[in-house]
C-alpha cells in the first residue's frame, strides 16, 4: 500500500504514481465533494497551499463536484509554518492563525462562506485554533477520515493481519531533519530510519535513529 499523504503531491502526480506502481495507491485530494454537499449558503472556502490552489486537478474537482457553488480559494504557506510549529509543541499565537485564514473571509463573497476545506494535511493539526479564531461559526472539512477508510478498504488482507508497525523511514538522515524526527516521536513513531536513495547505498541496511 502506498498513501500519498499530501494534497499538493496528489494533485500533481497521483495518476503518474499509480501508473508505475503495482500496489494499491491512495491519494489525498481536497474534500470539495463533501464540502459542496454540506454547504447551505453555496459558498465554500478552500484553504490550501499555493501549489494545490494552482493545480488543474483541483480545478477539475471544483468543476465536477462544486460547479453550482462559489469557491473562494486562499493558498497559505504561513499556515503550514504555524501548523508545523504546533506539531513540534511550540506555542502558536491564536492571532497568527486568525491572520493566516483571514484572506478567505476578507475576499469578495467571503461573508457567505459556511464551509472551509482544509486542503493541506498540516491544517487539521490546528483545526481547534482555526475554529477559535474564525470571525464566525463555520464548518471545517478535510479528507483525513475518508483516506483512512479507503486505505482500510483496499489494504491487502494479509498485510492488515500483520498489523501496523511504529517505524518511519526517511530519505535523509534523521539528524539532518531534527524537527521531523521530533514530530514523528510525538505522533507515535519513536524509531526513524534512513533509507538512502542512491542505488549503491541502498544495498546497506537502514540506519536507526
């Protein structure tokens, strides 16, 4: 099983990855379909990275599932940074979260938004702060639960029977990415291993953190 746990990467390369792998591939794409079904005002906010906003894949999702809705989009690198800081255990000012999502509400028609798609896998980490700092009550939708259900559905039964381990494998040494190693520990992956991508280096065993 291969899960692309990133909206930007999935909207860019999901079909290409499926074409070259002979195992099940699950992508993570913006939850526009459920947001369109849930919205009562017909105005949806799409909070993502700039890369996801620009993708033709995202435009196709909007055309297919939200053609009769108004979709207001905002790409925020700052919210990615704030979510990563929160994941590391740092205190993130609620005012910073408010400022990061404010362009959605300040855009023309933003006063009609009642549902916001969290189209970056970082953003659900600060869902509580987003709710608390929104200028009014809105619903936040992401694809996390749907991706988990789809993964369970297509996971080969023999793999599922073996259970899921608690190790992470990185393409750079853990000491070169101390923040990532810290976050992995906080989210239940105490062991991180380096897997070299160089064909010669890949003949050696992974080095444990």
